[in-house]
């Protein structure tokens, strides 16, 4: 048997038929749609937003979440294959998909109310609502306990003060999952009024 240089341990032989189909279709997308344009997009310093509807139509956004929320309900192996194939084309495209899926859609699914799930997840699966995840701050990201962003309750609202940096999708997001210190310790909030950040990718919410 000829060795495949990109799969020396022949991992593919361990995959189910469905997992192989997913791997093949994302590989085709990467070859046909990402690789031909990604060099120019890099030179132009732009994110190829035109690919978002196709990525969504393939079921790649929130792919492991239930169909009830417009998602594909795939297993974790499939999600790994999706990310692996996208990463082969471009790390930014993979980041777009994994931040949307794991850092935004999953927390809404796991910790949000049913009302919030139904409000956000189907639109996020369709790529119509883009999410970002604001944890890292300008002074550092490895030590979240040292977070400087503060959220204070103001009647029925939260007022958040602070700065976030290196936020993937921050410049294009419609909703932000933001981490902040509160009187009860570090908490996370989702804000549909996330300010659209301009470069360098720093989101400051007031
Ligand atoms: C492409 C990209 C996308 C990103 N997207 C996001 C995003 O969507 N959302 C988000 O919140 N963040 C995002 N980040 C930020 C990322 O999570 C942080 O860069 C990361 O957490 C590290 O934080 P830092 O860069 O501030 O480094 P620092 O925390 O300042 O650390 C600097 C160096 O010191 C080392 N170090 C730190 N503490 C210790 C210690 N106690 N002992 C030994 N060594 C230590 C670290 O390993 C590192 O090498 C992104 C970063 C990149 C590069």
C-alpha cells in the first residue's frame, strides 16, 4: 500500500463512511474555493467574507450542535476533520469557523437560556450572525484571573468597562461573548451590541 505523506498513520482508514465524506467535501471546498483566492485576500489584508454563505450552507458553523438550532449534529471527529481541512487552506478561515462554533455558539448552547439559543443559534449557523469571543486583554492573555475588564450591574443592565485585544472576528462580529470581572468573580456576557472594532483588533465596550 502506498503511503499518503499527509496521513502517515493512515488515520483515514479508522474513519466512518460519513466522516470520510465530510473530510472529502471540506477538502474539495478548500481546494476549489479557498486556495485560489486566499493569497490575494492576504495581500489585500481582507477576510474573504464571500465564502461565509458557502461555509454555512455546508453545515460547518456549529456543526456539532443539534439540528433543532439549525446545526448539523455531527460528532467531534467530524468537527476535527472540518478544522483540519480548513486549516490546510488558511488558518484564518479555520479560526473563523472554530471561534464561531466553539467559542460563541457552544457557550450560548451550553449556558444560555432556551430563548437565547433560539434567538442566536439558527442565524449563526446560517452565517448571518457572526460571533467573537473577548477574553484576551492588551496586558496579557495567559492569566485570565488577572483580567482588568469590569462589569457592573446597573438596574437590569450590565455596564462593561475595559479593553480586549487579538479578538478573532472582532472586526466583523454582530455578537460578542465578553469576559469580565464582577463583584461575584469573573463572568461572561453576550452583547448583541458589540462595537465593530477597527484595526488593531481591540474591542472596548462601555
Ligand atoms: C491568531 C490569534 C487569534 C486570537 N484570537 C483570540 C480570540 O478570539 N479571543 C481571545 O480572547 N484571544 C485571542 N487571541 C489571544 C490569545 O488567546 C493570547 O495570545 C494568548 O492567550 C496568550 O496571551 P498573550 O499573547 O497576551 O501572551 P502573555 O499572556 O503575555 O504571555 C507571553 C508569553 O509568556 C508566557 N507565560 C505567560 N505566563 C507564564 C507563566 N506563568 N509561566 C511561564 N510562562 C508564561 C506565555 O506562554 C507566552 O509565551 C488570539 C491570538 C492569536 C495569535
